[in-house]
C-alpha cells in the first residue's frame, strides 16, 4: 500500500515541480486525477506563441 501511495503522490507532485506554463486553472491537489481530466499539454512539441 505504501508503494502505491508513493506512486500516486509522485504523480501529483511531479507536475508541480516541472516548469510547465499552465494556461488553465488546474486543481493540483491530493484528489487531482490526470486520467479523469484529459489536459492537452504538448510536452514534446515546443510551443512558440
């Protein structure tokens, strides 16, 4: 159980540490599930706008 809890926490903390320009107010918290909300974030494509 600890391993799973760590994995879930890691996925919730990773996006917070990554310098990604979030244009939409995304509720990044312990209850935030990225699989539930399909957010379009082109990480591989450099967005020059």
